[in-house]
C-alpha cells in the first residue's frame, strides 16, 4: 500500500512543504518509491508510493484540479476506471485514478464515493466548500487515520506519522477494554484522540463540524431470485473470476497464500483456470506461499496444499510457522516500535524472514482467502434462515425447515424453534455481545465504559430488514476487524488483496437466498457446485478445519516461566484495566490445561502487556488516561 498523509491548519496558518517532509520522514523506511508533497494555503498533502500495478505508476503525487482548486491524495486501485472514464467523458489516454476521482467529485460531489469500485483510501480537499473528505472503500482494504488537535487536523494511512513530534501518547482505555474482551475495536486505536476512518464511509470536516456518512450498504433489502441453481452457479463463478482478475492485473509480482483450505485453494485454482485459458504454461501460474506447523495435529495442511501443487504442476514456498517459536518476551525496540499490540521479541525475526523471501522474488502483493468462510457459508448456522421464515410469517415453512435442520444438528424440533425465536429477538434488539463475552478479570469500570461508548458502527438495526441481512452485516464487520493489513509491521510489507471481499461479489452473495449458501448438513453449497472440476474434490469436500488450540496452548505452557514473570507486576493492572487476582487465577487454570474457555482473552492480555512493556523500553511509558 502507498502512504498518504496531510494536514489542515486554521485559516490564518500556512502549511509548508517542509512541514510535510517532516511528517513524511517518519515513514521513510516504508517509502520504497520516493516521497512527494504539495501544499496550498492551509492544506498540504504527502504521497509515498508503493507501486503494485501498472496503473499505480500514473500516480506522481498529490493531485490537484486547476479548474476547481480541489486537491487529492489517493492510495489504491480503481477496478471500474474504464466505466468511470466513459461516464465522465475523460478522453485522456492512461488517465490516473486520481484524475478520475477529481473529475468524479467535480461531477457528482459526495455521491461519487459510492461509484468507486476497488481497493482505495483517499483524502480530498474541496476548495470552494472549505471541506476535507477522508474516505475508505467498502472493505477498508487501505488504512486511514486522523487526529484533531486544537485548530489542526492531521491524517495518514500509517500510525507512525502521529509520532513525528509526540513520542509519548495517552492510552485509549476503551480500545484496551475492547481488545482485552476480544471485541471489534471499530474506529478506535490504542491512542486517545487518534481514530480510524470507518470502512464503507466518508468523513467530511467543515469548520468545526464532522459528518460521517456511509457510501455502501452492508445490510441489503433487495434479494436476487433465479429459476435454477445453474444460474446462481454461473453468476457466482463469473463474479469470482472477475474479482481474481481485478487483483492479479499486470504489475508487481503477486504471491497467493495457499493453506490447503477451500478458500485459498479456490483462489489459486480459479486463477490457474483463467491463465490456462490464456495459454500460459505452469511456470507462469501464480506463485504460492504455504505456512505449516508439524506440531499441530489439527493443522496438518501439508497433504492438502501439496496435492494442489501436484495438480497445478508448480511447487510454492513452504514456510514453517510453529507457535513454539514465540518467546513471550517484549520486543526490545532497537529496530523500531510496534504501534499496535500483538507482537513479542520473535515477531521481528519472523518479519525479516518473510521480507527476505518477498524481496528476493520481487513480490509486492499477497492474495488472501480471508472472508470466504464467512460470506460463503463455511459456518453451519441454521438460525438466520429460520429467523427469516419466522419474520415473514410462513410457519409451515418454518416447521419444515426446522425439522430438516434438526436432523444433522441432532436438536429437538421444539428446542430449535425456541432458539430461532430467541435469536430473532436478539437480532433486532441489537448487539449485546460485550455483556456476555467479557472475561471475568476485566475491570468492571472498563466494561461499563466499553458498553456506554460502543465501538462498532455496524450496530444499526431495522425492523424493515431480514434477520439474515442483519447477520450478514454483523458478520461483515467482524471480518473487517481481522484483516492482516491492519497489523503493524516494522519492515516494508506486501499489499494484501482479498478476492472474497470484492464489492460486486459481496453484493451478490448478500442478496441471494440463504438456502443457496448453506443447507442442512451441507456447508458452502454454492461454492461446491460452482467450483466442481476446478478445485480438487479432496479439498472442496474436506471437513471444516479445526480451531487451532493445541499448538498455541503448548506454546504458552512451554513459556510458563516468562509468562509468570510478566504478570508479577503487570502494566495492565497498574493502568486499572484488569483485576489482577482474577487474572492470575484464570492464567493458572489455563497453564494447567484445566480450563481453556478464556484462552483467547488471556492471550490478548499477554499481548497487551508485552506491547506496553516494549513501549516502556523504547520510548518511555504510555500515559494512562486521566
């Protein structure tokens, strides 16, 4: 991903190029293709390109429209650039995406953001309205943060920019509580006052007013209905191929993750089918990377990804990824500071190994299968479908489908109907997840703060929507909170692309009947029908991959001594985030293997403690909120 950043000052102040270069200096190590800046009066923007496709080389820096005085910083890829050029009567050969966006805003104003299809984030200064717009695509595939201090608005796609003049920051305790509770952090960051622009939204800053508006709908009302399964299969396969083509356009070399699961394998095999239709030989197929852990009995992926490699006639990169390598000791900070939690002293070593592999082969793009499990029915849940039938009043169909689902789930019919009624009520009532999933050692005052403020913009409920549509929307935001490009790295990292999160593909999947996605005893129904003969049957029909627990738990038990030392006088207790006796009791139980129900939240506690200590070591303690 390229880096965009900028600043808007008060009417009386000017932004200089030196101001912008000073900000850009913080991310120099990621700016592999240079830095360019542009200022005009009170507004200035910077651009540090990371070229990943041919059209990205048309971007030469922050762009401006001489007719309107508007200025734009753009990072990303417009997949519908040809369509937009036609609508906007842009006849300039090889018009950059920035030129297209400026023309779109001049024509359609704020509504232009809904017309942009692709992976992108942008900052746009409207000269006539004296308004600044920050926006991210529907899936948030690019990061974008902002901070308002007095009369200054600072924005950037990289957290490091905020530390140009302020080495120490105040902890956002609501973020910390949500992180410890394993809840979506929404638009929060670990730092008070620094926020993330929500995916699928644009923010408008005008004078002292802030407007946040969605430009894409993640909970749909309209449904698509076809006469036959074949029509659904053909439409899905067409959109899936289009998504992969969009993310493998000419440019920097692309590498695809191949885990041996259905989602990553489908991306690789469909890409192979596309390229073979074009007459390419095996060596010109996508390169792949596969991570494996021989010590994890529930993650024996080698037989599956090696089977795929044999079928395609090309061996990929195999990378060992044992949980036992984690040290559970703080990162020392000699090579930089991680601005987000989730690392230990081993993380930088793993980063270096991956960076050497990608740098040696010129890779700048990674295709990830994240999202496929959620949008294509990998989770066998009957309740959204049954809830739809309940709300439309079709009691006969509700009883028939409940009986059909009761057989593979082995639930009594009455119990399943009762669960459907309760699920429907909770769906329209709203998200009360924090009340039921918060760990018992989280400080009650922090939980109260989390519930009062809320962090998830997806908490929009409407009686006019089907329950399954609301569930799709909630699932969508859960996916977006786990995307790997949101993690912080100290070395330049590849750009992630997510074929299953393609806007056109998701729009289709969220509009078709749920019975096309999943049936009693049959997950991924549509995917399995459409990809039969393309994906090896051994992978397409494999059982759902087990939740990884033995490896991570063994890793914790192996590092029992450093973990106990970590929690003798933990920073998270000193900051008032946790009840230390309750935390140590839960940790003791986990290390003995007696109770693993709090495993995930305890690993979050360890991660947050390690991160706070690494910051202490590198730049002084993070400041507790007053």
